């Protein structure tokens, strides 16, 4: 069994530059000369104008990608960004609301979620430094095999027992525990991913974003609270491709 990832000792909060308007990136630009184009047809003033415009555009793109505006290097490690390179350097922590994800898959598709496929979908090429699965222990239910599968994919497992109230009702929830962990760990990573569609988490999203950390959600389309979906920076929507074929 591979070792469970531990938090890297990095207590620096990621410094974020002010972002330009993303809408401007969708506009087509004719600033760059085609490689077959003869530059001799342009005046020096015209070429200098293009050069200055390109510098401004490069500065805006560097800020949007979280790179050093002057050097184009990543904020950590000092290397230059390559296509997709800045994503690979992002440190990601995933917080899995196991009950929510399990029952969402069962209710929508009648099948079980592959948590390994879920992690691959939301982490992608980035660096996963910690993944925590929050599990409810039900009396008389043997979850040994399931818990081993979570540990095998590198999840740190947190347990909580079902509590019986004085009136005979039962209660078991992880909302507060997950929220506390997300706030505590957020300062040590670049991206926090919540694997849950529970809308109760929506109000805490701005608190994490205020630390300069990107917040994403991973869930099934029909299970995400609308407020949560609108608050996060990105939603990774799971489909039948992320389920086991049976059960």
C-alpha cells in the first residue's frame, strides 16, 4: 500500500497579483506577425507599437495565470511556465464528503462511485499533496473493504460514529469538521477541492478564497446546491464514466 500523502511544510500563502478582465482574453488579436509575413512592409513605429502591445498582453496573461508579472516565472520553484506547467505546480488538497458522494451516485445512477476516478478527474495534472475522506461509521455495517480501497488511493480517513439523541433519533454529520480542515489547510496549498454537493458549504467558500486560494467543487450535476455551484471557482461534474459498472 502506498504511503498516505502528508502536508508539505510550506506555510507561505500564495501571493496573487490583481487579475485582468478574463473577457479580454477571448478577443482575437492580430498583434503577432505570421511566420510567412514580411516585416519589411511595416514601419519601425508600427513594429514598435506591436511590440508594446504584446508586452502589455503578456503582462496581463502572467497575472491571470498567477505568474511573476515581470519574469514570467512561477511563484514557487523559479521555473518558467510551459503549456500546462503552471497547473502541474499547483498544490491541491481534496476533501471528500464520502456520505454525500456515495449516496449521490446511488440516487442518480443506482451505481457506486469510483473514488479513484473521481480524484483523477478533479486533480488532473496537478500535485495532490493531501486527500482526506470523511466517513460515517454505521453500527453493524462492515466497511473494511471500502476503507482499504480509500487508503489504497492515498486517502487519509477520518471517522465519525452515529450519535443517538435523547429523543431516540440518530445524527451523524461531518460539515463542521470538513469546514475546519479546509480553512486550516487552505493556507498551505494553492487549490482546495471539495468533493460534495452539499450546499451547506457555500457560505465558507469566500473565507477560503480570501486567503488567495482557488476553491473547486467535484460532484454530480444533479446533486450540487445552486449556491455552492455559484460560489466556487470551478465545478468538476462527474458522470457515469466515473462509476463502477455494477453496484
